[in-house]
């Protein structure tokens, strides 16, 4: 497994996304992934599955030092006291004494960025999270956080896949040596049925989804967290790491439409 080094942590390039997985299904999925060798689990307060993930981690017997766990605070809880309360709740549900990465899940119009990051930094200084970061932040917000507040963010987690161009954000993050963590990396299943990707896959003995995932993971500074509840899909995503794309493949992928957004950022109050 490849890792990205960021703000003192080693972030596995391939992780397991858990959005819309809950209860026993979520627990079984995480146990399966850990058994297959995944060491990066992504969750959030809003997913309502931290308890299931905590149970799976406890049952797995994977050494804590070998595991990377990301969780996130929802955008209704961005006041300093609310962040602390949300963090305490997440940690308790996960049955952990610290998380590896704590993210602001979505921006909010009412957020006070300096106060937010002062609180997040205190959690880091207390050793309760090893690193802090953001998700769904556009370039304007990133500039405020990175250049004005000078917060040591370890990543920006955003929707990114073969059908959505994120070049401006990716270039900004790369210039600041901040990883991009791609959610919806398979375009919520659309990649799997794309004929261009399927044709590339046939050339390499791979699936269209594996081609889409490897395209992301071949990019410097990019990690991906595909959601997969079945062991077969989890293994297929791991096997994508072995696919070798050539220049002709990259050119074909570049020709795909790049405006296919799966998650409407309009539901985040502060997104312009």
C-alpha cells in the first residue's frame, strides 16, 4: 500500500469510504476491508456509523499504530464548543483514544474560520487527533485557511473522478503540498458502465472501475476512498493498484466529459 506523507501522518492512498453504510452492514464491511489489508477507514459524524466502525476496529485486532481513521464534524457544529462536543462523541463511538485525521465536513456561512481552527489545533495539540483538515473547500476558502490563518491542514477531501475536472483545486493543493482525497472516485457507479474505460480495462485485464481508480491513484498527491460493502468489490479496488495505464489510456480518459458531478455542493450553505 502506498502512503502520502502529510502534516506528520502517513495517509494510505487507498481507503474505504463508508457513506450510507450503517449498522451490521457497515460493521461487516469494515471488518472485511481490514481483513483484506485496508488500513484507511473514512467516516463522519453525519454518516451515523461511527459505533459500527468502532466495533469493527475493536474486533479486527489490527494494531492501532497501523490504522488510519478519519472522521468529520458536520457543518452545523462548527462553533468551538460544538466542535468539542461533536469530537468527544465521535471518539466515544469509535472506541478510540485518538483519530488520525479530523476534518471540517462542509463549510457553513456562519462559520468563524479563525475560531474553528484554533479549536481544531487544540485538539491536535492535546493528541486527540494527529492531524486536521477540510472537505469540500473551494480555492477561496483554502486560501483563507492556508495563507491567512496558516492552519496546518493535512488534506482537502472533495469529489473527484474521471468525469469531473478538479484541476484548479488540485493544482492549488499540489502547490501547497496538501493531498487531495477523492470521494465518489468511481462516480457513484457511472465509471463501471463507461465504454471508454471498459475498453481500456480489456486491454489490461481489468474492469472499467479499476481503470478509473488507478487513474486517480497515479496522480501525485491524490488518495481515494471508494465505498465498497462487499469483499469482492473491496478486493477489486485493491487490485486496481496493479493496473498499468499508458499514455494512450490517459489520452482516452482525458477525452471523457468532465462535468459530471455526483454530489451537489449547493446543499452546503457556504458554497458559491
